[in-house]
C-alpha cells in the first residue's frame, strides 16, 4: 500500500510541476519531489528484504534463542 501511495505521489508531483519555469520555484519543486522518491526507495528496500532480516538473539538477552525481525 505504501509503495502505491508513494508512486502516486511522485506522479502527482511531476504533473503539478510540469509547467514550473522559475528557477527558484523549480529548485523548491525538485526538493519537494525528493520526499516521495526517498520514501519509495525505502519501501522497496524493505519489500525486497535488503534492509530487513531475521536474527537469532544471543544468550543473555531477554529474547535469547528467539528469532526477531531486524532492520
């Protein structure tokens, strides 16, 4: 769901900014466009498993021997 919303946000931001011609306004638009782009890359990283995994907690930890999800 988050990936779809980030994708829609990117498309909406690009559509809104297609006629921006002033240099300063274009810079602000470009910086604002980075927000959903970074979100999309984070969500895709989580979905692909690159930034999330399961680890077994070591002895002495409150959850010793159990597998927990780590980011």
